[in-house]
C-alpha cells in the first residue's frame, strides 16, 4: 500500500513538472513570435507612428490637464482659454469681471 501511495505521489509530481515545462515552451514561443511581429511593425522608415491628433490643455483655474477635444473653451479678449468643466469656466468668468 505504501508503494502505491509513493508511486501515485511521484506520478503527480512528474505530471506537473512536465506540464510546467510544456507551458513554459509555449510561453517562450509566444513571446518570441510577439517580439518578431513588433519588430516587423516598426521596421523601415515608411512605418512611422501615427501622429498625435489631440493635445492636452491646462485649465487656468484648477490646473488640471485635459484633452483639447473634451475641454470647454472661452474666448476672452482675443485669447482662447480651455477648461475641464463648466464650473471652472464660470469661476474664471467671475474672476475676470
């Protein structure tokens, strides 16, 4: 009976060792394939990164940066100001009165 239990425990240990080995091989292969694909995407002068289409603007009231496309704007004395919220825009207008 003791031999059977010992055989069973050793079999389980061997199973998990082999399973981990093959899982590691698959992971290494996936990493290698991924890095090769990444290299192909960035190779060559014609493959430039996409241009930045939006910029961050700083709210003059609270100092928070937000994308220009999402910011609220206000033209004040020929200059455009950008705000993160309507609350900040109203606060700015009250300060300038």
